[in-house]
């Protein structure tokens, strides 16, 4: 065993199935820290302001990379792809098929649903506006979106939305729209939500979970509000704001926001979900409006690699002073609601594996799990996407293997 996990956290679940709004994605950090014991050596959360010095990155172990994605039985999955890039080495590999019906192999430009990686794009656009003086990160979001949140809620700074320290109470999803079983997920796959309907799931008569800025809790609702702020300030759909400011300038031509359209177009990887009886159903077609602003994006490993490379390069997406804010953790006394160390900055999450500190974001939608991570100096970048058939804690097995493989030294180089 290469090391021992020195921290732990339970994955939030509804019974044994991850619910629609309780947790949009099984995050890399949560998955890693959830394991009681694993072959991955995980360090404590970095200091509040991360160092910009170079990270020691080992040579790639291509055999380990291949092995990490090739086991599609633990957990059950139909496909996987992994792209590793950077000055310390490059590798791309796939396993499984993009479509079980046709047996088509996965190609590098096949798109997939990237879930909460959407949040990085939203955060980058908000931070661009802040650098231009159009958004004040210390100003309450209620000032930008008056009357949207209940009057009883405490003022929430824009920065507190972006780093998940808002303290918003939990949403109340109507029983008629619950998706706590795979069968219910299929039943509601074409449901359409508006942003205001999503916000309306916040209860008016519940107190804040905590005083804004004093604790941290990962919440998709923070980014629903951040996307609404983008629209209010610019007068444009948030997807167009990101398209104009980020997608087109960076040439991310395979990245899109589907809105209410449940279909995926062009070459893409299909996602599948196991029903209660074990049969697999294709869930590729799904209305993503329930993840508006926080988890709807469609992309490719190549586009996400180009995006994180540009994002971490001062002046490409954000000026250096603003980019530095994406690597600032909350104050040391701000911890997750369960007492574990904070691990989210404005738009990013961070974890140290095998001595390598990674920054980026994970994402999950029904039938899809993905991540986009890099060392701050870009020596090591990794983007993966795979298609788990069960939306439960078993997903940690694949995530742990990939995290270990992209950070451990190659055999013989230790």
C-alpha cells in the first residue's frame, strides 16, 4: 500500500442512490477522502493560499494508466477514456464502447455530458466580469437579484456562492418530481425546469444552514444563482456569455450548453443506467434543465484540456490577480459542514494525491462521470470521462484508480 488516507468523509447519498439535487456529482476529492483505506496517498488540504511554485510531477506510468480505465467491472461501466497532458508527458487511452447497440469505439472527439465541470466555466465568466468592474465579489447576490431569495435569508456575497460558503438551506423537491430510484430517473428524464423553479425549491421558512462565510458545503444551487447573476449583469443567456467570452475565443468547438434539448448530436458517448433488476437502459437522452447553470455542459477531453490550460495561464482567460483568486481557499477556520477541511475555492476544488496537488473540477450526470484537473504549473493535466451504470458509492473505485495512476511514479523510477 503506497500510503494511508489521513482524512475521511462520507459521500452524501439518499439511501443507496444519489439523488437529483442532494449531490449532482461524486467529486474527486469526496471520492478520494471517502475511502477508508486505499492505495492512494492523500495529503491534507493545502494552505489557504496555494503556492505557485512548481509541483514535482513523476514520469507517466502508462501501464498504470491503461489498467486504471480498463477494468469496467469494478465498478460496472460501459466505457472510459483518459487524456493526460503536460510538460511531464502525454497519453490518451480508451476502454469499452461509445455505443452498446452498434459497438462503435470511442474517438477522441466524441462528446459526453461533463456535469459540474460547468461550474468552472460559470466561475470564470463571473470572475472576468469582476476584473472588468461589472461585478463586485463582496457585494450580496441579493443586490444583483433583488426579490429572488426569501427576505429572511442573510446577505450572501457573490464570492460565497463561488466557493460554496453561502449557507443556503437544503432544497425541497416536490414528491412528484423525486428521482431516488433508476426507474424514477427514467420517468422524469424529459422534465423541464426553469431557473426560477429551481430557486423556488429553496424553502422560505427554513433558517440558513450557517452564517454565510463561516462554513463550506458543496451546493449546485450556488451556481444556479451565479448563472442568473451572469444573465442579469450582461442581459444575455449565461450560455451565450460563456460562448462569447470563453468557448469561441479558445476554440472549444465541441463544447456546448444543451438547455432544454435532451438530445446529443454528432459523435458522442452513450450513458447507461442499471435498473433495479440489473438491466441497462440508455440514458443519453435527458433534459438537462434540472442542472441549469451548474451541470449541463457537453464537451470532450480535448476541449477540457485546452480550457484548463488556458484558464491556468495568466492573461489567457483571467488576469493574474483575478486568476489567483481561483487558488485561494477560505480562511483556516472555515471547514466543511462535517468538520473536514475546506476543499473548494472560487470555481475549483483541490486534493493532493501521492504528493501531487491537483486543482480542477469533477462532474457527474446520469450515466456519466468526468473530471478536469491539473497542477497549477500545468506540468500534469488530466481529463477523464467514463460511463458508470450505478449512481452510487461504487464509482469511487474508478476514480481512485485514475487518481493514483496520474500521480504515482512509473515503475522503476521511484
